[in-house]
C-alpha cells in the first residue's frame, strides 16, 4: 500500500478557544496495526455518541482493538486513513473493498464501502474529514474500484455531495434488523 504522507496545515479551534488563536498541523496517513488501540477509542466515541451502548467499554475496546489489528494487516480487504495531530489520532475513515464476481467484460471488479468516518468534535468543520475522503477516493482511483457506497447521516450529506456522491434510484436495500 502507498503510505505517502500528506502534511496539511489547518486551523483547528479548541472548543473554548477563539479560532484565530489556534492553528494545528495535522497529517493524513494510512493507518498501521499499531494504531489499533487509538482507532478502537475513536470507534467507541463515534458509536457511543449516536445511541445506547450495551457492551462494557473495556470489553469493547479490547474486542475492537483485536479486530482492527487483524483487519489492518497488509493484503486484506480493509483500508484505513487517519488524521494525526501532535502524535494523537483525531480522525479516521475506513474502506472495505467488496469483491465482485469475475466478469468477462471490462468492468472494475470491486466496489468500495466507506464507513466509520469520524473526526473528533473539536476538530470538525476545518477540512480534516474532506482531506481523508479525498485520500480514500484517490486510492480507489488507483485500484479496480467501480463505485464507492456509503450510508450518510443527514448532517454529512453535504460533504459527500461536494465530492460527487449522489442518491441513486437503481439501488435497493432490505433491512434485516433494526440497529
Ligand atoms: C463527518 C465528519 C467525519 C466530517 O469531518 P469534518 O472534518 O468535520 O469535515 P470537513 O470540515 O472536511 O467538512 C465539513 C462538512 O462535514 C460535515 N459535518 C460537519 N460537522 C458534522 C457533524 N457534526 N456530523 C456530521 N457531519 C458533519 C458537513 O457535511 C460539513 O459541511 P457543511 O458544513 O458545508 O454542511 C465529522 O464531522 C464527524 O465525525 N461527524 C460526526 C460523525 C459522523 O457523522 N460521521 C459520518 C457518518 S456518515
């Protein structure tokens, strides 16, 4: 995988500080297996902020760290990009390649499922998420990816729309379980 780093200077406002006073450098890079514990904490922050948690936090962090370590290993179907500031992860975006059945026509043989997209609250609205999304889309352009799919939240639709995502009327979904 290409682990080339993009250094981006951005203005990040800490919650209680004025925007003009607080500039922070952040870096977008591919995640490594050693990021798994921090990535599990970001996952917990994302999912616990949107619903009722039923699993003890420590149990979840252990289970999720193990899963992430395993799934970040090179050669798998999962990719992850992180935003790092002052040696701390402040955001992440995960992508899973979804294999298609071999096709005798000249069509790319993967789709990409984009998920677990999160930026710490204090850093939102400063372009961190957009930079990660750009990295993921650029990566797809270098692979055999046909389409990128995702489930947006109401608030994040504008971000995806700016990058060309559109609601389609030829895609169907069947909900098997309420979540
Ligand atoms: C979505 C998210 C990863 C974007 O990262 P970001 O660094 O804030 O994004 P950028 O600064 O590059 O772009 C700003 C855009 O992000 C989206 N955004 C900003 N705050 C958001 C929030 N609290 N929740 C969801 N989306 C948000 C909006 O589309 C915004 O554009 P707009 O202000 O023109 O409408 C980040 O806001 C976040 O973690 N939100 C909470 C979790 C979430 O909703 N994840 C996505 C689920 S599909």
